[in-house]
């Protein structure tokens, strides 16, 4: 089986997960101080930006990985669905994080839940890299050296959220700051997966 | 007509059905015991996982079926839309199941509705296999032997929900357990459709 | 420009419009008579089925039309977006129809709005056929004879809703019945556009 | 890397952004004067039409731009995601504009927010044109002369919303009028990007 339809499902699901985030941007009803109310909602905007950026970066790196996939088997489809399960769930902890970021007792479980979701996303992504690394018949031979790097990079990304979980018990806001920092790090560090992220005419999807 | 656009509609609709499930994960407003409230919602998480897994597995098997389709006719488009109708409706019984699973009198209709939806999905899927089995001009000749197996497998899956419906009258929770078990069975039993689920370079979509 | 990306936008938008309908299926909160409450909502189910069927059939016929399109120009993109505007709006009159079908004074505007939306959909679709009919350089030469038939069929479908609008002033329920009958007629009458709806190996999308 | 999957993500996200707008069309509950209530909501319909038209036109022009893209690099993916971030957010200011357009004090921030969102969309789009203009290895050589024109056109479109922002402080309704006029201008002025908007058999996507 070629990977064409898996790519279509992935792109559709990412597009929807990215867009559903907007449904949780609060729209104040019957506001009499709209400017004030909108400014007061700043945690929602930060949460929106961080989640959009995190999902967006994951899409870019997943796209890079998939561009080297020649064909797929059923087990890889299942691993991919597990990964998509976590992606699709992101709007939920995002909304909780936006709502409870400033509330003393409730910010902590919201921060733990957010970072735990991202941890699962990183682990599921690392599993995808790892499975393809172990099944070189599924990928382009020229891209094979990139896969151990991909495993490490996804694991590193996922496990960084362990720090965010631990910090959440001391300071939920600092934990959200770490979530944002992880997204920023992966946006800026692009040399991680040699041979995949640099475009080439030979890899067409 | 080639099946390209039907596949695009299917992938889009599955991606949305999978993602819309997240809208029904409850986000407690003004919670003062967020950890407790989140844990209390466990039926929502179980329902999310079971529905995501069920739709995901159906997508994998439908993908396998479609990879053998060479061209389509209008009747097959209509059968496919009927199948998609059932897929698109799944978030609704899922939300009802999550909400009423623990309520004495109301769990029963919720469990019946959930299993009945899955029964319809299985029947519509079986009809797709059956129609293609009867119209070998629409499919790859090499894949033809797989289609009677596909019919049986989809029928078996659908009819298993009859048991879930019957059990719901005695114990709604047991009925939901059967729903989960059916998903697990189909996730694990992958030898059902020989020649389709094993990847090959010649089948490209 | 090739029609590839327009098809992708169309398929995505149809998939979402079909799936968003489920968000308006009411989920009774705190019901103590769930079976009764679910049965009481029957207009929602009928509205869901009729709208899903109508959009689905329109997608099939639009798909048939597009399979003969070789390339597109900007004006055709604009006409297509107008058509998609109407498709995307369908969940709104559907929800209103489901909610007000049984209320004496309010069923009438709901029925008029529903039929008027479908009228606009038919007119926008007829315009698409007509534009392509007038620009034979955009379509496959072999399919050209089908386009005047397509114009007539889409116009007939659209204008049939004028009857539904008129009837709504006497009996809103009869008006909804006409909406359902129109969908049924187009589902069953498939000989309307010769050469397009019959699959062929030469038309690949 | 070929641009195929970026196009798929873009088309999916645009399709969803266009369709999610319908979720904010108000459905009056328990109305006893449905016709009156529906007519009273006219700002929602205007906002729906203007936002749908604006996003639709942007999609057409972005489509034209992408039809000349031969391959992409990671930086272009990031710029594209920034652009999609703004597109995905549009339903939010649209709903606020519809809700507050007629309220004395609250219309002003709603109008500013709407125009500011569109300003960001224009700037992100201009950045996309500009980046490709500076990296001619990413685009078809024959289309290169169109890219400086594209930059200017997108900048002009974006900066026109500065006027809408300024006018909002004097008259929010006039500001919304300018938003609609900008959409109308770009719908009608199509000679802006020579060589891209005219279809050709050689550019197939």
C-alpha cells in the first residue's frame, strides 16, 4: 500500500485540529466593556498560539518523515492513528489551560494535563520514527540515516514535557512557559534531521 | 470514474469525525476541584478512546478495500455515502454514552443507541464489500478473492453489536464493554482479508 | 490551472458540511426519560437524513461534472466558491427546521428558509454547469453534450424548491415533505446526464 | 520536498475555516417571532458573507501563487503556517463583529479586531509572496515576474485594513463597510498578477 491516503487523513486531521482551536477562543456575550474583556482573556490567546505552533511544528516534522516513506503496512497505520489520537485531543487541554491558568488551585492539574498530552504526542511520534527505522523496507534507502536522529529528536521533545509536568507542581505558569519554550526550540532548531528537511527535487509527494 | 475523489471525501469525513469527538470531552467551567472533576469524567475518556479506535480501525479496513478499487459507479458512490452517514453520526451516540453511562435508567437507551449505530456501520461496510464482490469489473482482479472474506468480516463485526444491544437490557456497562471488546478484536485480528492488508509496491493510491 | 486543488477544497468543504450536521443533533442534558426524549426529537433525525442526502447527492452530481473539467479559470473558481458558500450554510437552516418543524407559527419561516437555501444551491450549481457549457475549452470535448442536460437538471432541482417555498405558507410540514421528495427523486433518477455518471476508464481524477 | 502536502493542509484548513463560520450563525432558541428574530440578526449574515468572500478570495490568490511553486523549504512551511494561523482565527473576530456591530461602545473594539485580523492575513500573505520572490529556485522560472506584483497586491490589501482600523474609531459601521469594500475590490480586480491567474495547460497541480 502506498502512503497516499494516510497522508490525506493526516493532513485533514491536522487541518481540523489546528482550526478547532478557534472554537475555544472565548466570545464574551453581552459585554459592556468589550476591550477590557478581550484583553482579560490573554491566556486564551497565548494558549492558542502555543498549541497552534506546537501542532504546526509537529506537522512539519511529520511531513518530513513521511516524505521518505515508500509504502506502509498495517502496524504503521495503527501507530499513526495512535499519534493522530493525541493530536486530535490537543484542543481539549488547550481550552482547560486557557481557562484555569490564573486560578490558584486549578492551574496545576490543567498544566499537568497539557504537558502530559504533549508528552504522549512526542512518544507516539518517536514510536513512528522508531518503527520506520526498524523497517527499512518501508522507507527510501537514502533517507535511512535520518531515522535514528528523528527518534532521538522526537523523544527529546516528548521527554522535555516531563520537566514541564514536574515544574507544574511548583508553578503552573512556569510550566506553561516551558511548554512555549519547547515549541520555540523546535521551531528554531532545524538541523535535527539531516537529509529530510532540506528540500530536493527527487522527493516529490 | 476513478475513485480519487471518493477517497478524498472519505478521508476528509473520517478526519473530521475523529476530530469532532474532542468537542464532546467536557470542559468543566468554574471548577473548584479540577482534578476531581476531571477524574470524575472518566466515562467520557473511555467513550472517546473506544469511538476513536472503532472509527480508526474501520478506516484502516476501508482503506484496504479501496486500495483494490479500480473505478467506481454511481451506485457505489451512494452506498459509500450511506456508510459515511453512519460514520459521521458516531460523535452523537458517543456523547450520549459518556453522559449517561452511570445513570441507572438512562444508561440503557444510551447503550442501545451506541451499539445500534455501530451495527449500522458494520452493515453499511458489509454492503460496500458485497457490492464490489458482485461487480468484479470495479476491482483489481488479483484482489477479488479477498472480497468474500471482507463481506464476512464486516458482517461479523456488525452483527457482534447485536449481542451488545441484547446485553444492554441486562447491563448497560457490560454492553459498553462488549463495544470495546469488538474494537480490540478487530484491532488485533489482522489476517482477515488476505492480499489486501499486506503492502505491495504495485498498489499505489 | 488544473482543477486539482479546487477539487480538494470542494471535497474538504463537503466532508465538513456533512459532518457538522451532527453537531446539531440534540443531546439531552440531565434527561430522566432518555428514550422518550430521544424519540421526541424525531424531526432532528429526519432533518439530518434529508440534508445529508441532499448534500450527498449534490456532491455526486458535482463530482460527475468536475470529472469532465480539464482546466479552470478564475471566474469558474468564483462561481464554485459561491456554490460552496451555499453548501456550507446548510447546517444552519437544517438546525432551524429541526427545532421549529412542530411549532405552529415558527415552522413557516423555518420551512421557507430551508427551501430557499436549497433553491440557492440549485441555482449556483446550474450556473456552474452553464458556465462550463459556454466555455468548452475548459472541458473534455467528449463530455460537452452532457452540459446542457446538466444545466436543465440543476435548474429543475433548484426550481422545485420554489414549490416547497409556496407550499410552506399553507403547510410547513408538507413543504419539508417536498424537500425530502426532491432529494429522493434525484437519488433515483440517474439517467439525467449521459456520459458523465457512467464510469469509464478514460476519465480518471 | 514537493508542495503537495502543504497544498493539502492549506485546502483542508481553508475548507474548515470557511465552514466553521456557519457555527456562529445564531439559531434562536424558543423563538416566538422567528421571522422577526431571523431578520433582526442581519449583521450575522453580512459578517458571514464578508468573511466567506474574503477568505475565498485569499484562497484563490494563494492557489494562484502556489501553482507556480515547484518545491518548498522549511522556512516557507513556517511562513505558510503563520499565514494559516491567521486564516484559522477569522471565525472568531467574525462572530464578535456580528454580535457587537450595533452596540454603541462595543462596536469599536470589534471593528478594530476584525480589521486587525485581516491586516495580519494580508501581511502574512505578502510575506509568502516576498519569500518566494527572493528564492527563485523554489518557483517556476516563467512565473517569476508575477511575484513582485503579488507582494505589492497582498501588501496593498493588508494595508487597506489600516484605514478600516482608523475609521473604526470614528464609525465602526463605516469600518465594516470598508472591510466589505476591500473584499469586493479584490474580487473584481483580477489583472493584478499577470501570468498566474490565467489558466494554462502546462501548470497542472
